[in-house]
């Protein structure tokens, strides 16, 4: 475990946000403190809203038969551009490593990223546990990686570099921290610098800026854990950050 640690209060339900929430364009990582189990396809916690259905449609292709006996002229159609989520899923399921913030947002994350997304989250988890998690995943899966840690203690540059080295050239999102603790600013600076060092396939999600842009109702009474509406804000921000990382990889 690296740096100072502190256990944060558990999530208490906050008011739901009515209407759409604005998202900040910059990227940041979230840590939280509820992490306990690895989710491959678990039923979402009772207090979470049901995940939206994810429908994947593949474009149908058909080749018309020639109507004359003469050789038919052939033209090559320009390839269609796939949307970013489809490109990500083509490389394999996504891994989200997190703490209580990700744990409480599991249903929303899987609704945004796809039902095959693995959310490996545990209450009070430290960033120092992330390198081993990512190495184990990368040894078996080619998919993108999201790390949503940092709310429970100091993040070291060495641990972030170890995560990104283990991830290789995969798209990676480092979710920033929004927590009323002394390490918030330093953690965000460490994550931002690491993303800049490791290339355009690594994106820093500025969660603090996203929360401020979204306005009241995104976080619960503790000012740390997302409300039901805030979970959707987080999941959407992660999806958009992954889209940027994927386009650059």
C-alpha cells in the first residue's frame, strides 16, 4: 500500500438528478471506497437502478446478383466507420478496476460499456493493488482497461506506470479523484502526468471537473459517492473517455 490511507464514509443515498447532466470534456479518475468483489456478470446491488438494455446491431451485407451475362463491373464501397463502443468491444471485454465508487456504479457502468464488462471493485481499495489486477487481466484478455482508484489514499507515480506498462498498447482510462481529502490534488496531478507520459491511448478522466460541470445532485450527502443519477454521469464519462483512447490507439 502506498501513501497515506483513510477509510471514507460509506455511500448514503443522495437526491436523484432530474434531467440531463452536462459532462466536462476533460478526463479524470475516480476513486471511492466501496470495493469488495469482482463482477463478471453479477446482479446489480439492490439499491442501484436496473441497467439499461444494451442492443448490439451488426450491419447486414448483401451482394446483388448480376442481371446480365456480361461481366458485372465492380466498385469498392468505402468502408463504414464503426462507432467507438463497437471498436472497443471488438478488441475484447472491458475491465474496470475500482473501489466503492465503481462498486456502487456497477449497473450503470455495464449498461454504458456493455454487459460483458468486468467490474472488479472493492471497498477501501488502494491504487497500489491495481498493477497486479491489470497484469492478471492483460495476460488473458486483450480488452481496454479503466482504473477508478485514488479516493482512499495517495497514488504513486510508480504504481501508475506499472499499471500502464502492464496494459501495453490497450486503451486505458485513468479516472481522477474527487474526494475531500488532502491527496485529491496530488493524485490528480500524478494521474494526469502519467497519461501524458504514456501516449494518446491513455486518457485521464477529470472526474472533479465532470462533477462540477454536472451540478448539484451528482454526489450523495458524503460528497464522494455518486447518486443514482451521478452513477450514470460517471459511466457516460468513462465511455466517452474510452472512445478517445480507442481512437488514438
